[in-house]
């Protein structure tokens, strides 16, 4: 879901940039052009950040954002510790 605060024009622009970059990634993969693939990946990342799909959160529900935190450093630590351990 993209940031609803974006104008339709801005959202459409970045969706077009994203789709073009994804096509370029596919082309680069087929031709094994690693430099083109790297450039296309950077463009995909730029577009996704502009759309609000990556990067800082654009919504505010009043709760703290615990993304990119170790579970032990969040209020969910005790819940996580109580989960059954998987077989190793």
C-alpha cells in the first residue's frame, strides 16, 4: 500500500518509475549485466521509498514503531520467550 498522502499524479509517477526499473532488472538479469542490475535495484528502492513502501513509516496510530528493534528490546520480549522452541 502506498502512502495515501501522495497526490494521484505523484503516486502514478513513482509507480511508473518502479515498473520501468523492474523491467530493467529483468533485462539485466537476462543479459547478466550486473552494473545495469545494480542501477535498476537502486531505482526500485528509490521508487518504493517515495511510495512509502520502504523507509520511515508514514502512518501514525499513536503507538511506538518497533520495526528494526531486537525483540528483546520491545514490549513483546516476554511473549516471544514464551513461544515453543523449534526443533534444531
